[in-house]
C-alpha cells in the first residue's frame, strides 16, 4: 500500500512539473551588435522565446550557418542579409529545441 501511494505521489509531482513548464511565458532577449561583438555573447533560451539582434553602429549582419543570414531583412525572406551600416533589427522566435551558433560575417 505504501508503494502505491508513493507511485501516485510521483505521478502527481511529474504532472505538476509538466504543467508549470507549459505555463511559463515566452521571453524576449535583445542582443546588441557593435564594436565587432555581440552583447551578450551567449544566450540560453527556451522554445517560444524571441531574440532580437540590433545593429548599434558599424558594418554588421547576423548569421546562423544553414539557418538564417540577416541585416536589412533576411536572405530568402524578402530581404538582404549582407552586412550593412544601416540601422537594422532582426527578430527570430525559436520554435524548436536546437543549439545554434551565430556570428557576423567579417568578424
């Protein structure tokens, strides 16, 4: 009988943890592109979070090889991902679990 109660308690705990994970709101992260660096240099995000990169001066773009290349818009999405001195911002909402390195061309 004790073992059965323990199993039920573990099952309820697991269900509660799963519900909390689903209920967490998406977050927005901002990355400054300036002085040949990204600030912050690393992010840890969750599915549904959005990252916005913003050029704060200089010739820059943001590239995740095989995923996106953006500056004044994004390649393949009606824009141009070439490095640009224009002020630009690019946002991406991450819908899948993945590790993604990103860089700027020419850095």
